[in-house]
């Protein structure tokens, strides 16, 4: 398949070296029986002769050479596997990042990790496996030729049973492929369940449902066990059948050799050589192991190919004209799993203004926020920024123009400073500090052991502090459109108030789209759009919409009494 061919090409030189070492070892293995046979004949006919001594020394040299070649094969095989696996993982990670969030939606984070870690390692063994397999085939072929050179009758005996061995190997490859594919698919399901549980570990702990979640995650284990047992049964059956056939062929070769020895057509040394060549010619155990490894590698590569087959997100080459971040959605419709999540949404955010998006859970708020910055694409309709469709924008131009803050931000980067400046080309330290102040993060960052130079992994952060760092990163971005997807939810009321004040009184050279769950956030926005079941139910100021009972119900308020209109 294409991915395995590309992997073999990537490791071409090492595969050639490995193949050369394996072929040399096979050649030495084929020479050794003949040398031993010749040495034995000379020792029997001329025990103290110089020629016998030379042949014995030659056999010793071949044994030493085999030990050196075996060590070379081990080192080359291990390094080839490691380098190929690293190359596959690098290619897979790069492709997943190029595809974007769509890859996670299709495969799930756990499944992607399982393919990246386990399947890439299995597929990475393919180049070394191919190189070694060719040498493994050379051994029985060379042994059969050697038998022919010793005496044609010996080769004829072996050829009589060779087709049976070939059929066994073919059946092994066919049956193993199905078992391995099923085994790897179940492994992926278990990994997906584990990733979901890790993401929700606080909820699981609070609900006391750890045992139930463990049972849910491990529910596919019996199926995994069946697939594994079936895989070993297939391989065991093939090995057993080969073991049953191989001794019969070896006995046949020995029997004919004995007859030829009695008739003085073979020497004792040649009989010894023939017996060794018969073993090499029927060495199906090595081939079974090699073929099984390649079957697993091919099945793993097929799973990697499914990820690589997902087309990357395509970008255009256009640049943005001058503007203040006017965002426009025209007839936007998005479907997920056969369900329409957003249905014909028309929306305009004038440049330099703030729009709050509110709605009940599942109404499509976060999806709308993803569309606004092209973390997702609509199935129908267009999203435009300052009159330019997002699909037509250059990638770097789009990412410079749009900044994001999320409910649970991923704190990427080595240090706190790196985290705040992530995504900004050559971030200015003063700009990072100012962004942290705006997000009310500067004070707790300076209390850390090394301040802004503190490694993120060593910083004990609460949920609210992590969210403030995510906000600081968005503020440091300084694009023409800022999108906050429920990015204030983990903040206490006072902190949320101060950050909102700073956010809304900032310069009006950019627009802000805020997914809001709090009345106070919606009340400060220039306008509010109310999403209901994937459609725009109403748009206006918070004060205007507050007169609608359904809108008040979004915030859990049945009427306006005692709420001051939400201000």
C-alpha cells in the first residue's frame, strides 16, 4: 500500500544495509554446512593434514562472521524501526494539525492517540520486516539449490512437499489480516473511552461512578480477547501444520541421502551438509514470524492511511482589506451526524462592536463561534471577514486576524510567557505583561516561583487562573476579531466584572464575538443574538430581549422582577 511504500523509500538506505547484512548472514549460513561437510570428510580421510585444519578454521571464521552479522541485523533493525516510526508519527501529527478539528470529530481523541502511538509503531516495523523477509526467503531457496548441487534427487524430494508449505503461508497471511484488523479496531475503541473518561475525571470522581466508568471503558475487552485468541490460533495452526510437514520433508531427504551414501554416491560430509540444508529449506517458522509481523504492520498502516486520507483544510491566497473586523454569516447551515445543528443562520457583527451569543445547551453557540474563526466550515453558506470569505484567506493572514479564548484553554508552550505569547510572531514582553494585566493574571503569575519564566508544568493553576491565561493569550493576539467561547465561565463574579469592563472599553478597532452564559456579560454587549435550536430566534440589545420570557429562560429567570433588566 502507498504508505508502506513511502515508509520503505524513507528508510531506503538503512533497508539496503539491513538487507545486505541479512543476505550476507544467509550466505554464510548456506556456506557453513558445505564447509562442515568438507572438513568432516578431510578429518576422516586425513586427520592430521593441513587441509583439514584450514577447513576447520574456515568453519570457525564463518561462525564468528554469523555472530557479527546477527549483531548488525539487530542494531540496524531496531534503528530502522525507530526512525520509521518517528517519521510516520511526524507525518501523522502534521496531517492531523493540517486537517484541524475535523480530524478529532471524525476519529475522536482517544482513537487518534491509539493510531499515533500503537499503530505507528507497528507500521514502523514494515521496512525492516520487508528487508528481512527477502533474506528469509533466500535461505530456503538457496538451501534447495544446495541440495540440487549435492544430488538432484535430494532437491526432487524437497520439491515434492514445497507447494504444501507455500499454501500454508498464503493461508496464514489471509487469515491473520482479518484478525489483526479486528484486534486493532477494538483497541481504538478502548482508547477512545479512556480519553473521554480522563477528560471528565472530575465529574466521575464527584459522582462516585469510577467503577461504572471503568466497566464501560473495558466493556470491549472480551471482544479484544476473542480477536487476540483468534489471531494466535491462526498463527499457531499455521506453525503446527508447518511443523508437521517440515519433518516429513527432512526425513525424506535424510532417507534418500542414506541410500545414496550406501551406494557411494555421497560422502559422510555431504550427508551432514544435506541434513543441514534440509533444515534450512524447511525453515518455515522464521517465515511465519516475518509474515505475521508484516500482516500486523499492513493492518496498522491501513488505519494510519484512513487518517491521512482525510483531506487537509484548504486555504486561499487572499489578504484582508483594511477593516475593523466586520463578521458576516450568510445562510450558514451545518450538519453533524445527520442532524442540522445550525440552520440558515444570517448574522452580521459590525466592525468594532461586541456581539454576545446566548442560547440553551445544544443550540449551536460554540459551533457558531468555531465557524466565525474557521475552526469549522459550514456545509452551506459563507462566512466573511471584512467582506472576504474565510475560505479564500491565506492561512497566516486568517490566524493573525482572529484570536480565540476557550472555556478550557490548552496551555501550550514551555513557560507562562510562552503560553501567553503562543501564536504571536516575536511576542513583545511588554505586550505579554499588558495582556496578563488585562486578564487579571499578572498578580498571580508574579507570585509563581519564577514569574513569567515558570514552566507551565510546574505552575499550580486553578481552573479560573488557567482561563485567565487563555484570555491573556487572546488579548496578546491583538487581531481584528476576538472570539470568546464561554471563556469567562470559570471566573468569579468580581473577576469576570473587571475583565469584562476592560474588554468592552478597549479600542474599537476590532470586533468581539462572545458566547455568554451570564446575564452580566450579555448586558454589556452592543447587541445580543439568541440562538434556539440552531436558528436565530431574535436579535437586539439585552434590554430589548429581556422582555421576552423565552430569552429570560435561557438564563434560568422566569421573569424580570428583581433582576433589574439583567443590568
